[in-house]
C-alpha cells in the first residue's frame, strides 16, 4: 500500500536524535521508499540538512521538486565535494547576497563532532566563510589574478540553535576598501536565518591579497618564526647547561 502524502522533513541519517521528532524521515529511508514505489513521486517534502549532493540530485529527479544543489566546489576553496556547505549565491539587493545552507553530514567540521540535535557552531562558521569567499570572488573582486584570503578579525554571536532544517546565509557588505598592489579589505556581516529568525551572526574583516604577495609575506613570517623558536631554544639550553 502506498503511504499517504503528508509533508515530512528529510534529514541526514547521522542526525539520529533529531530524527526522533515526529514529521522527520532519514534520507536513506525516503529514497528507498521512492525507489521501490512504496512512496508516490508526489510526496511533499521539506529538504533538511545532512544530504549529500548525489542524494539531493536523486530527490530532485524522483520527486520533481525544486531541490537545491550545492554550489560548485572550487568556488568555496574546498577539495572534496562533501565539504561544500552552501548552495549557489544570489544577489538580493545592493551589497546583499543570499545562499541556502546545504550541509552534507560527512563534512569535515561535523565528521567527528555531533552532539545533540543541533548543528555545531564551528560548522556554521565554515559555512559563513564559504559564503564570503564566493561573494567576494564572484561579485566584488575586480582583479583577475589569483588571490588569498586572510581574516583580519571576526566576531560571532549565536542567538539560537540551528537544527538540520532549511536555513539561509545572508552576506551584507559593510565596506570595501580600494584595491592596491598589496590587496584590499572587505568588511561584511554574515547572518544565518532559520524559521525567519536570526540564529547566528558573524562580523568579519577580510584581507584579499594577490597570491604572489601573500606567498612572500607568509614565507618571510615563517622564516622569522623559525629563527625566533631556535633562538629561544638556544637560550633555554644555555641556561640549563650553567
């Protein structure tokens, strides 16, 4: 017998505690039911968090629903597709950009840390980082050469739990400095919303530096750090030998 068409929230299997809530279903169970024909293709679903890109694509194909898909991996500066945490970024107003949160349950910042029913704060911070990276490179940069991002400062505020349900990340541009041979700066605010509420905020200043300049600066700093560490070790060894 086919199941009824009541709306359910489909969530990654790893969110076991959250899946104890009525109205939720593990993604593997839902896909198995769709594949076997035990569930009609017209099933109404709310796409939550924890699904892989392949699972999202299969849900889109089998249900015909407008299921969001992750943004292209390279735009987020990640090497593995499972570590992409957002969907495509869209301009929504002057200096405003929005992307859906699309958390794969296998993501590196969640793989070894999942307590309770909510999404850990460090995962939300990484999603914010990916969002500002995409926005800056796709919409704000004027130079064509390779660049590196350096966080100048960041302030975070967490107002409520974020659960494995639909959520969005909003980028607000506060200030963009003039470009120079050694780069530019971007001041921005990232807001994570769920259920029409602000759940978390990140105020950050990002330095966008030409890759050649960044490599030179980092190499110089690394050499200085090695010299300082060796010098300190030599002083300590000399004091012990006395």
